[in-house]
C-alpha cells in the first residue's frame, strides 16, 4: 500500500508543479506583450523625432526666404516620359531619367519633387525639357517639349508645379502653376 500512496503523493506534487509552470508561462507571455507594446511606442517616438529633425534641417538648409521647390504632375496617359531636365537661367538644377514604375505613378496622380534648393529673391527664368515618346508611336519616334517661364521669387517659399497634359493630337502642353507652400 505504501508504494501506491507514494505514487499518489508524487502525482499530486507533479500536478502542482505543472500548474505553477503554466502560471509562470502566462506571466512570461504577459511580460512579452507589455515589452512589445513599449517597443512599438519607442519606435513611433523615434519616427516622430526623425520627421521633426528632417523638417528642422530643411528649414535651416533651405530658409523660406530662399526656398524653391519644383514639382511634376502628368495628366497624359499614353505618353512615356523618359527624362526631364531643369535649368534656372543657365544653371542646371536637375536631370531625372524615368523608370516605367515612376511613369505609372505619375499617371495615377503621383507628384514628383524635381528640385528643392535655394535661390535669391527676384525675377528668375526656369527652363524645362521633357523627353519621351507616345506609346502608339513607339520609342523610335522621340518627342521633345521645352518650356521657359519667368517668375518672381519673393521672401516666402516658392513652389512651382509643372503639369504635363495634352493640347491636341500628339502635342503636349506643359502648364506652370505657382502653389502655396504648405509647410
């Protein structure tokens, strides 16, 4: 009888250990969830800080009195944009060659920042050259459109939008809009 009693006592002791082990695991899981929540909060704080630092850096590097931003939008769905070149007077500002993915994004309403930099207040001339081709014409028939526009830069940030649309047939129109800075 003693061996049976020993076995029963041993089983009771082991079942108590199993229960304590399960409680310990639940507490450990709860601690992990709390830790994960704290980590996510820290990540969000770091992202917010990084955004604020980038805005501060932009405001220091590109002060409002000198800031010029040039954006590109496109409302033509069968034109494959290959390249855009920007000049301010005789100074090259930027040149960008487009991937199919970038053209797709522009067709879907995307906006691309072509330039961010400093210029002095006063009257300036922006020149832009657009190279590409119409889809039905094939890449062996390149199309080029150039524009030149004068604008006055005052003591506030200057934002210009270059919008490519169709004037008629296979002729592109590039309109320039002055936009109010939202920063």
